[in-house]
C-alpha cells in the first residue's frame, strides 16, 4: 500500500517543543513521530510507530536466534511477589503503586524478575528442563523523578526483557554470553556505536553486570575507557587502594589554629602560611575532607553517614547513590547539624566520626585513605585542624566507599592506562542475577542426583523505545531526522515537485512500482509548494528522496541521499533499478 | 526455525484449573497457552502469544485495508481529559486510578476517546484534513467487578480501538460503514460466527451503536433475533407501546380487600375468588407490579426509583442497568423501606409514587402500561389492591423505561416476527459517538466556508485477546484445543512416535523441509511415549498432526486431521506435498 502525504496523519512543526533538551527529542516531535501525552509519557504517531516496530523486529529476530522464547506478561502485577523479594519497598517512589476495587495492592511492572521466576517455578521441576531463556517486548513503568529528553527517559516505555534459568554458574555464564552476543548484533544492526562497560547491579541485585552504552554527547551516563581496553560505567569504577604506608617514624598528630578555613582552598592557603611544610607546599590532596550526608532508606528512615575523601576530590553524587542503593543520599541540612552538635561545620574530623565514636555516625573513607597515610583534617573545633593524623594509627574508619569523583587521567584499576571520560546512553543491561530471586521465591529443580537445587538466573534488558531516540540522536542533523535503512519508516520518499499532470502521474507510477516490489514508499502528493515538500522530506528523514519535477521534461528524475546530501539526475527508465540497488544496499550512494 | 517440544516452554496439565468456568479457559490453561498472574490478569506463554499475534495480524491487515492509520497511545493517562468528558467519575470503580510521585492523578486507559480527540485537535485544523481514521492495538484496563472465564473477561486485556473523525454526519456514516465492513471481514477470517445486533451506547455515549456477538452457549450476552432479520442485544430491545385504549366507559377504580397477597401469584388467586371477573379469570398480565430499587450515582448518591411492569413479567436487571448507566441499580433494603414509610411492601401502588406524589419517588412504567390500559395494583395498604385503575385517568407515571424481561416469542419491534433468544460473546462494538467528546474537548476544524465546526466522531473496538478465547471456545472439543489454520500457532505438529533412529531422522527431515518452505512446524522430539505425545498433540490443537512411527518401515506416515479426526496413511515421498496442500487449503481433508 502506498502511503500518501495527503492522507498521512503527520504535521511537521516549525518550532521546537518547549521542553526539548536534546536533538532527538526536538526532531522526533517536530517531525510528527511522537507527541507528549503527559510528563515522560508519549504517544507514537504513525511514522514513529513504524520505526518502533522495525526496532522490535530486529530485537525479536536476534532473541529468537539464540533460542529465547517469547512470552508476554501483564504490566499490572500483584504486590506479593515483589514483597517477597523486597522490591515492593526497595523501589521506593519510582514504583507506580495502585489499589484495585477490592483494596488489593498492585504495581505497574518496572521489570519482571519475580514474575518470570514464579512462572518457571510453576511449570518446571527438573534440571532436564534447563537451560531456558524467555523474553518479552513489553510496556514498562517507572515513576522517574526527572523524566527527560522525550522517549530517552520516559515513565512509560517499551523494553525487551529476558530472563535465563540455569542449573549452575557455568550454565548462567553461557546464557549470559549468548545474550551479550545477541545484544552486540542488535546494536550493530541498529547502527549504534555501543561500548560495553562494567556496571553496578544496583537494586537488581546479583553479581556481575554490564551495560551497553551508545556513545552520545547528550548521554546521561558517564563512562570511562582506557587505552588498554578497560571500560566501565563511572559508578562502577573501583579505585585500587595504595599499599599500606609504614608510619613508625611519623610525627605525632598536632592540632593547629587555622582560622577561617571552612573550605579546602582556604585551609591549604592558611596551612602554607601558618604551618609550612619543609619539603613542599601543602596541597589539597594532603587534606582529608569529611562530608556528611543523610541516607534515606526505602522505608523512609534518615541515617547520617560521613564520607572521608582526599581534599582534591569531590563526592560524586551518582557514584555515592549507586553505592547506597536502594537507599538514597540527601543533603545534610542546617537542622541536621543542629541535631548533631558534635559536628562542627567546616571543621569535621575523624575523632568525631565512626560507629564507636560518641556521635555513632558511620564513617566511610575513600580507598586512597589507606593505612599509614597522613592527613590534614578537621579538629572538630571552629578554626582548628589537626596535622599528621595517620590512618590506622590515629583513627580507624568503619570501612571504605567509592564516592570520590573519577577524573580524566586517573589510572584504570586493571593497570591498562589512564582513563578517558565519555558520555553515553544506556541501551542495554545484562545481569548475572545468580540466586537472589530464585531463593526468595523458592525456584528449585531436581538435579541429576534427585536433589533440590536453587536455579540461577540472569536478566537482560534492551530499551526498545529508547533505541528509537538513540538512533535518531546519532543520525539526525541540523535539517531533521535521517534514518538508517534498517529502521526507516519508509525507504523512499517521492516528492511530486510541481502541479503538472505528468509530474504527478510519473510520481504515482514510480510509487506503485516500488510498492509492488515490496519497498515501503511515501508519496508526497500534496498541493503544497516544492519548497515546503523538500523541507518536510528533510525533517522526516527517509534515506532516499526522489524528486519528480521540472527535469522530467528532459527525461530525468533527481535522487537525493538524505544523509550525504548527494543529488543525482537519473534517466527516468533507470530510476527504478537505481532505487532497488539503493534499498538493497548494492549502491550506498543513491 | 523448527520449534522442538523438547525445548518449548510448555507443560500440558492433567487437571482443570479450579476457577475454569468455560471450556476455552480450561483448555487454554491446560494446554499451556496462558497462565493466571492475578484475578483477571493473564500471562501469555509462547503458544498463546503466537495465536495472539496471528489475531493481531489479521486485525491490522483489515484496518490498514480501510485506510485507518496505526498509532500507539500510552496506557497510563492523565486525569484531566477524562475529567473534561465526565468519564473520570462516570466510570466508577471500573477505572484503575493511581497517583504519581508528585501526587498527580492518573488512570489506566479503558478506552482512549479523549486522547485521540485531543491528538487530532493538536495536529489538525481544517476540513481538508478529514476524514481520518486512527487505530491502535493496545493493552487496556478495566477493574471488572467479576473478571471471569480467563481471558474472556479480564482486567488487563488487548483491544484494537479505532476512532474516526469527520466533518459531518454523512462522513461519520461512511467511516462507520467502513469499520463495520472491516469487522465483518475480521471475524470471517477468524472463523467466528458473528451476529451484528443493535446495542446500547452506555457510558460511551453517542447515538447509534452495534455489537458484534460471537454466537456461543457460554456467552455473557443475551441477544434476540427474529425470522425477519431483526437482531439486538437484549439490553437494546425496544418494546412498541400499544395504541392508547379509549376508557370512556371504564368503571371507576375500586379498592378491594385482598388479604395476604404480597405476590402476583397470590393476588391473582385471591382476586379470582373474591372479585371474579365476568368474561374470563384474572391473569398475572392484568396486574401492575411496582418494584422499587435504589439508583446509585457515579458520585455515590442513592436515589429511589419505582418501576411499574405487567405482573407477568420480571424486571431484567441487566436491561435496567443499561438504562441507568453510568448509575447502577441496587436492591431496596429493609432500611430503605423504613426510611420511606409510604411504601407498603407487597402492596405498593401508583398513588404513592411519582415525582409529584407525596413520596416524590420517580415512577417509570413499562411501555405496555399505555394510556387507557386498566390494572389491578397495590392500594398502598396491607391486604388491599385497587381494581380498574386506568393509566392516564387514575394515574400518570413520570415516563417509561425498558426494564421488563424479554421473552422468547415476544414480537420484534420492527414487526419482523417473534423473537428468539440466544447467547453470545461481545467481540466488537461500533459507536457513532457524534459530538460528545469533540464538544467536551473543543475539537473543531474550519469548514469550507472558514467557519469553525465541531468534528463528529466514531469509535470502534475489537477484543483481540478475547478473540483468542472466542475462537478456542468455538473450536475446542472434549480432547483439547483445535485451531483453525488462520491463527494456529503451528500448522503442522510432527510426532516422532518411537525411539528408533530412523523414525527420529525421518521426523526431523520432514520438519526441516516444512520449515524451509516457510511452514510453521512443531516437532515432538521428546523421549516420552507415543501415547503421551498423541494426547499432548490433541490438547495443543495444531490443525494437522503427522505421526512418524512404526509404519515408516512399510514406507508410510500417518496424517491426522485434528478437527475431523480423520487418519490417512500416506506414502513417505508424498507426505510433504500432501501437507503443503493441506496448509495452503487445496485439500481440507489432510
């Protein structure tokens, strides 16, 4: 069926949507692919839905190819299974919760680990039934605090989620590798440049996990890469602790007057004036900065936490949050300081911190604060700092935490060289869940010896609606969208540029030929001016634009490649073959 | 790809699910097509999901064929548009409502009239943009008071809903007819025997509406048909009022003692004893029965309503409820009688009823209680009835209501003969909405004279998940499911009946050939006994079962037709061609 612009439900818009933060959002709305229904909730218009279904098809083919079987769960789910694994509470305000007419508790599924585990428990009972991989392409819900960038981070979105079930760890590794391989193919087929990075498992639980990040300036996620091949989400970067330093000859700690030094900068400056050091000036990295935050548990409780990091670094809130999940860090307010009078703002030191201290505030330090390291840090009195305070001699923290920021040039933890920072969008996430869910829900099978063993699980997600935005983001330019062939809504966009009967007939004739050949074609048969039609064709972004216009009288038709902008005048009777070649990939220039 | 029973995620169950009320539910669960996740909420397993997607494909093709364009709306919707049309309240407890993290009100969409109207308002502005038909195949939510029969009446289900937009009534009629035609084709392709009946518009609003009912003993809906072609949902049947009867010579009404006659039966008996009539005995149809109910509004208020019907009929609660929608009838309790002391239970008569009576209770009568008709009815005193009470002379009701039951043999309202009663399942519903939604939401376009006119709408639904159950219901037998080719999960089910290597190889070889020819094939390669495999093949219900077994040694393979049970031994080298013919429809016997 030929789709005609005169009938297609689409309107290109002249103005950017007010809330557009990134190009993909701007163009998907302006080109009439999506439309906002509520914050973070979008409607797919005909062109957008065609792209979405093309992405779905690619994902489905690759999942089928690794033997995963498609099922479909409800989105409206009962509370009990999520209660059993703790996620009903742990998910916090990101979970949409509701009650039915009888007062029963329900949720809108964010992911379906519990439901899949229960389904397999329901039907399977033997090691002979495994391995098993199931998947679905389904609408998911997360009540994001800050939905943004259109369909890049929405509150209702489409995900492919799959779950693997194995009898042992070796099986899980195999299922994990199969999914990992399928994901590499999916993103290759989508034309996305993707980096696989080590990631935090977060609220999902489990041991190992990796993220597939599409490299993108506007990505929300920061990741690091080293020349030697290390790659990790910034939240997952581990800092190698230095070797313990011997401190036998170290001077005794001494408190010094350091008036008006509530910041590291002021402290370094005053220390160099009043307590100069012989070998070199004091630096920010000689100081130990103690930051207090409130940790809000999923149950709503607030507990103070102190974090000690070298003074030349900042606490990275996203890294900190990843460590605390499902709890969340909140600022330590003036009221909180009043409630903890032992904490002297700007001059907090280790003596006032720690679970065995008088404040009982848990105290975690950066791994760089290793045994024997010497620090200038707060003395818990206004205008005073303590010098030569030795970790492991003068104070013992309650543990370490990865909360300091990661910087360009920091060493990769595996020794593969200095880290580079880049930004990306999370397109997929693979988790080795292990037995967290199967244990909580009692998913066991008989092994070959007739013994009950707990099944080990993996969980694997691809953001399907997000992939539409990611491809748009990677391919759009300053004129509009520019789709790769694999997922373009139409392969060919024919513009009838002129009102003469022969032009319209030739355009229709070509459209019919392409349609007969099974090539999705969009025909601009409107009464609008050629200029309006050309501009729309650029915004809508089909890979090949065909202009049937004045040159028809001279026996030629113009082919435009949307991506390169290249234009070729082709003899009328060669146009169809050239288009076939272009669509089938033998001639990428057309 | 060949699907193997040894790997397919399916288990056939020996026992019926405890809550199974109808065969389709029983078999869909026992055959491992669906699985209950919560009351009225089901998971689609691999086989079920294949059927569902086949139904979706048929629906999509027929919608595309009438030029409707596919879009996809969210299921999570903001309150405001539904507030504007009144449906936020009118839907009552059937609407799933929830709040987001900021306290905003949301709902899970039951249907999307509001959202489509707003989308068109957003993008279109001229009569030149119309007509327009949009559709989606999407997950819907209704918090049914009594979810039942598996996916036949669920709380989360899949619907195809479409909406037409026209400049005038003639356009609406055209769009309506196009949808009606497409629906006829859809149900034909699904192999469902469907009756189109006049229906009530209910909470949806609008003028005309028709339902597509699949004829089924276990259907929830009762409908009527006449020999002359009249067909209506029982809720929508109109009773032709009789011509007014002259009452000039009628005797004056007179109250008689009728002790202990709280029921019609006792009243008729006592009347014949104590107040015999000259021409013939009193009959139930001579009496006027007055029934009081409480009407609960969507806002929770309860208002009494009295209904007068001939004593030989009963109030049909579904017909009454359809008249009152979105309000609902509730029983008149003992407490309610105490609160209305003028109502003498068992002896309620017209003198105590009516908005202008002392009780102020609205009084609606059956259309048969026409002007001039004479009745025996309650005298509002215990043990007393009034005789020869003439409608229009002695009492004037507040109006009429279609609440009396419809009976086999009642005349069709269009004079096309006596009505027959039958049962069906609602598979589709088409509504001429008119301007209810476009007026409430301000959907107007400029007409050819540059004047703003309100767009007229139609709305059209097909139960997609329900269609899976309806086809199962219509085709299953006492051995299991039995799918028609159009939507069967697999066309051919090959049973390797035996453990010998040649049998397994021949079965695999045939499966590979069919798969190469693009025919969906299921291969039972399990180590189970032939008996187990045959029973499973009957439960699973693929149209053709191929048995590769002992007869292979004699050069034949058995073909079984699941529906007819016919078995044919076919020479090995003819089997493939016979199967091709069967699948492609040239040989319905195989």
